[in-house]
């Protein structure tokens, strides 16, 4: 997921699958941040940045990770 203060965008395997207006964002400095929901699945390879990532940056990370996984096998 990325959020830029206006929109929240969700990505799956480097592809944007959802977006919407950001009406509230509850995590702030000094508070716990929870990722994932055990009922619906797990979060794998979470990264936290201090800026909103572009779709191209998210896709490049996914493509690079996929290539390195295949190369090590």
C-alpha cells in the first residue's frame, strides 16, 4: 500500500489493484502500526518508506525481487 495524504493505493505482485480517497490514517509517530489480518492472509516482505512510492517504483521492486528469487534456485 502507498498513501500520499490524499489517496490510498493497494498493490498485489507489483500491480495496483485498488485505490480510494484517504479519509483517515491512524498511524502516527509513537503509535504501533499493524499490517495484515490473520483472518484474510499474511503480509510478506513489507517495506516502510517515508514518502509515497509511485506505481513504477512498486512494480520495479516486485520485478527485481522476482528475478532474484528465480536466479538463486
